[in-house]
C-alpha cells in the first residue's frame, strides 16, 4: 500500500507479477475523508469526498499524512494548508476536530487503509490481513509508528514499513539484477510534497542472501507539489475575473471547487497538449473563458521546478556526490508527468530518467514486490532498508 498525502493505492504481487488493484473510479484513491457535521460518522471516502471538499472544508479531511505521528507544535506550520480544525491531544500530539469529535490522524488514515483493504479483498476474493506500507524516507520513528497504528486500526498487520524511494527502486528492479552496487536518485513530486532521495543499492550475491538499500541522503520540501501549480492557475484566473468584474468579488465554495477542478484538469491536459481551455460560469452573467498554453504554464511553474532542482543539489551535496555519480534516476509522483519536470531533471542529472512505469503507481508496485519477497512467493533476494 502506498499511503499518499494526496492519493493512495494498493497493489498485489503473485505469480502474475506486480499489479495495481483498481477501484470503480480507477487505480487511485484520493486520501480524503468527509465526516458528518457532528464528526460522528464517515460520509464519504476518496473521489466523492474530494469532489465536495470546497463545499464542506471544515469536515473534509485531506492531507492527514502531514499530521501523522507529529506534535501539534511541529505541525503549526501546516495549519494554514489545512481546512479543518487542529487541536492538541495527549503529549501535545496533533489531532483534528470535526463537530464535537476529536479525531486522531491515525483514525483518518485507517479509513483510507480500510477502503484499500476492502478493494483488495473484492479483487482477490480472499481476506487480506497483512500488508507492506510505504512512508517517505524522512519519516521519523513516531511517524512510522503512527502509520503502523493506522494499519492496525484498519485490521491490517504491517509486515514491514518501507521507504517510498526504496519501493520505487524495487518496482524498477534496480539492484536486483545488476551485479554491482548502484547509486539511484529518486525524484518524487506529488500533490503537496517534494522529495529527492539518493539510494545506494548493494545487491545480494546469490538468491537467498540479503542485499540492502541504503538512503544516503534525502532532501525536499513538504510544501511543494502539484497543488501549488493548481493554485497558481487559480490565482491567474481570479486576477483576471476581478480585473473584469470588480475587485471585491468573492467566490462561493461551489465556485472555488469548480475552479480547483478545472485548474487541475487544465494542468493535466497541458502535460499532453499545447493548449487547454477553461470555462467557468460564476453566476450573474459572469464567466471565465480562457485558454492557457503550455508555454504559459511552464513560465508559471518554472520557479517551483527550479526549487526542486535546488533540493537535488542539496541532496547530492549531503551525499558528497556529483550528478555524474548517479547511475539511475527514477521519477515518482503524478507531477513528474509534466514534460518540463522531465526535461529539467534529465538536464540536471545528465541522464534520461526512468519513466517506463506509471509514476503514480510505482511506489505501490514496489511495496507489493517487497510483500511477495517477505511472504516467500518471490524468489528474489531479501532486501533490507537502512534508514
Ligand atoms: P502524493 O504522492 O502526494 O499522494 P501523487 O503522486 O498522486 O501524490 O500526485 C498527485 C499530483 O499529481 C496532483 O497534483 C495531480 O494533479 C498531479 N498529476 C497527475 N497527473 C498529472 C499530469 N498528467 N500532469 C501534471 N500533473 C499531474
Ligand atoms: Mg507519493
């Protein structure tokens, strides 16, 4: 299971190899839970919860991964990115409040994990009790423990917690086939966060022996991702609307939700096409009718992409390496579909990045490979993840 900040996925690995188990709406489950107004019950999970987020901001819980295993004082900086109320639990742990109910981040993650467990059971026709769950390489012990606790609440026994970049490398089979140690850079640009990790893979000499993945360095930005690009598009549209219809214009939750959906859709379209049209009815005869070109979007997002490259420089510095020391670059996260991202990462490392696997799915696929190894279905050498 890839328990993501924005989206989560579940994969299985059996004699047919690793594959994603999709739900009705596709492979990705938005990591979003909507509670009833009093907080007592879960009303919607995934796409349905995400689709109504701007209408019910105070009871729609998104990005809860940011709060997992964290003290409220450490999560203060995240407060302005979250639409729901944060409160302090015992030992100053971060909790959220919906209506009268205080909810732990683990409980919210458990709702997402339970949905994926049900999905897997449906697809496989057998009960699923054990799982491998991925976490960012920079997660500390408390964050990892919180992830385990969430899985336990969902009725899953965590066989192992592995690092997301390690899972990506496993999905690509890096180090399993190569006979000598390799250095891999994993560039992960998701919805709300960016991470880059430098991994050293020491393969096992023979089957049955132990090889290992070592995270040599990790850098990133916990507030940098696809959401920033969506916001930049929304800001552009709003400025134009205000210029045309008056500065004091306010937007309803429904209009904001529409703008957010359209901005994201336009961004995704611009990864494949040169132009995307956005048309929104704001009511009272006011409309937005605007075509954004890929060149325009690239100019808008270029500062963010340069910030990710700066973080790559930092990770290499920490690892005491140069771009040329990297044998393989793997791209992870939905935002790495953006052509400008691929171009800049390729330029920086001086090597074409691995893109054969779907960047949304690579972490879950790798987790399933590790699961098969631990369950004894795969004959690949056992791998340890050194943190
Ligand atoms: P996370 O790991 O944080 O849960 P994901 O890896 O699922 O996130 O990435 C989600 C982000 O990827 C969203 O911002 C989404 O808009 C973006 N994204 C998905 N597909 C594309 C695409 N084709 N072009 C640009 N951005 C995309
Ligand atoms: Mg991710």
